[in-house]
C-alpha cells in the first residue's frame, strides 16, 4: 500500500469517492444532492455527514424547504424514528456550521 503524503488522507479518500460518484451519475446536481440527503436518512448517518452534504447542497441552491420535502418523502419508507433522528442530526450539523462561521468572523475581527 502506498504511503499517503497528505495531511488529510481520509478526507482526501472521501473527496475522491464523492467525485467518482458524481462523475458516474446521470442525475443533475440538484437531484443528486437530494438523493444523497435521502440516503443519509436511510442509513441513519452521523451529523458530520449531514454537515458536509448540506453545505454542498446549499451551494447549488437546495434550501430548507427542499430538505423538509426529502424528509417527508422518505418518512413512509424509512419510518418516523429515522426521520426524527435525521432532524436532530441536521439541527446539530447546522449548529456546528453556525459555530464555524462565528469563529471565522471572530478570527477576522481579531486580525
């Protein structure tokens, strides 16, 4: 196995896997983002996965109403427990995102 020269080998691997999946998909970017969010709900993904995917979705115009629509659409399939779990994890992910922005703003003010 080749030794990694990156300081973030796991993140690099995940980024590469994501890029490969985007290239292999025939879906448009908005649909792909919504499908990925639905998949996160289905597998009961951690908050960090929502943080990464919601940030990417936001960059292409996916908003809170779209995410709520995904949660409503998958609820009959995955069940209320998974949707409730996803909602809590999305809230935690958003809290982390807000904290990151506040920290960046504070750092900018300190300089």
